[in-house]
C-alpha cells in the first residue's frame, strides 16, 4: 500500500529543493511524477515550484476548491505515475489533505507533501494540522536559528525588520518577510519572553 508523507519545517529549510531533487531522482530512473503546488504561491510564477537556490520546475497549480483526488486520478489515466509531489502543503484545506490520503489508499500512489508546520504566530496551518493527523510518515526538515539551535518557528517582519504580531495567516513572502528562529528567540522577537 502506498503512503502519504508529510515533510514539514519552517521557512528556508530547503523543502522545495528536496522535493525537486526527489522528483528528479524518479524521472532520472524513467519514472513519471506529478507535481502540484498551491496557486497562492506564485513567487516563481503560477504553476512553478522554485527553490531559493535557483531550481524550478513546472507543476499543476491548485486552489482551495479543487479536488486533488480527481486531479491525480485524471493524471493517472494519461499514464502511470510513480509518485505525487505537493509543494506548499500548508495551504491545503482539510478536505484536500483527506483527498491526498484517499489517493494514496485507493490509487496506490505515494504522496509526498512538503510544507510549513506553523505560521508566524505559532499556530498550525489547517493543511499542516490535517497532514500531521493523517500522514503515514512525518519527516522534519531542519534548519537553524541565528544562534545555531534548531529553528522551529518563524517571525514575519516589516521592511524595517520589526516583528509583526498581527495580520492574515497567509502572506506570501520569502527572506524579505520571514525569519526562522528557535522557540526561545521567537518568544523574544514576539515579546513573549
């Protein structure tokens, strides 16, 4: 039976790089893959998975109302796929996380989802919460805080480097907006020391 995997971390841990590398490894061995990315993230371009180190690849963009089980089923009717890769999985809805689990179970195709665990306020994203509950295998992708400790949190900053405490849960951005920190330094930056 195929499995649903959730690779989670904070910002700047290399999740998209790992996804692109894994997909390349499948393709290099003659196996087809199906790549999905949340349409919300268009930093590299709509329907593009990109990494900070410059790697990118075309993917199928999905919105919150799309049925990912049907996306995968339709793609499999075109020919076999060895694995499905999902980037920016924190933007999945709970329903879509269940659709991915169903695809692993009923279509017997491995699903590799990559995404953030928590937002800038330390709260779980809905998609991440569902994947943490449903995934057969959880894999933490590690990055470090400026102190050298493992970073598990992220702060959102304004253009002057001030920590923002309020705002929408979703704001697309990269190094100009977010900084990964250990819990201690997140608490200090957030004013919860």
